[in-house]
C-alpha cells in the first residue's frame, strides 16, 4: 500500500510503503491521540518497560507468550522478528502459556529484547528478500544478517545444530529450536 498525505498548511508529504500490510496511517486530534495511546502497552525503550512490567502483563493472559508479546495492547513496538529471536535467546518455547512464564524468564526476555532492538537500530533495520524496507537514503538495512531463528526454518540452530522449526501462532510465522526452547 502506498499512501500520500498532505498535512494541512505545511505542505509536508508522508510516503508510506508497508511491506507486510500490517501497518496503517491515521490522523488524530490531540485528544483522540491520548485516548488511543491509553490502550497501548509500554514501548521497549520506555523506562517503564521493566522485567516486572513484562511479568505483570504476561500474567494477564493464558495465550501463547509469543502472541502476547506481539499484542500492542500489552507491549508496543515488538515486531515478529524480535519476538521470535528474543524467545530463542531466552530459551522459551513460543507456545508456552504467557501465565506460565516465570519472573526469571521475564528478566531474560527483557534483556534480550533490548539487546536485539539496539542491535537492529544500529544495523539500520531489517531488509528482507523483497527489498521493500529501505532507509531514508534508499540504502538497505543490515540487521537481516543477525537473525537467530526468524525465517531460518530447516536451517541448523546456531547453538545446537537442530533444524529450526516453523509453526503458526496467532496467524504469524513462528520459528524456534525444539531442543533449545522447551
Ligand atoms: Zn538449538
């Protein structure tokens, strides 16, 4: 989808190219924006995004932990790549009930999500095979070379060499190592 929006009186043009069709653009009044933001979870880089916060949010749901990490009403800004790889690094099976995730595991999820996100930002984001994600200057991101399990189905686990598996959770491709993630 490509959308061109002219902000009133400013002459600004917003070019929106959504590679996965999950994105959208909406114009808010300041009041409506506040209401909308009330329903969002904390962002990874928000100081309120702590291991305790992750634990309290996960306790609210018995859905798969992977699905809850992607739910913007619980956490804002965690994409599919980052949820997959953070669960792999934390050695948590993606289908684990969110309620069953321990406080110690939430500490790991917290640390790995922040590390992965920092690394991705430093690498300029992730450009997939379709080359649709480009940076403002038109160049490609470099984070796709650091994926641990995301889109690596059939390839060996970087830790134990077991073949990475793929399943679908909440309609999204989910990648994991059946040996490392119990
Ligand atoms: Zn493994």
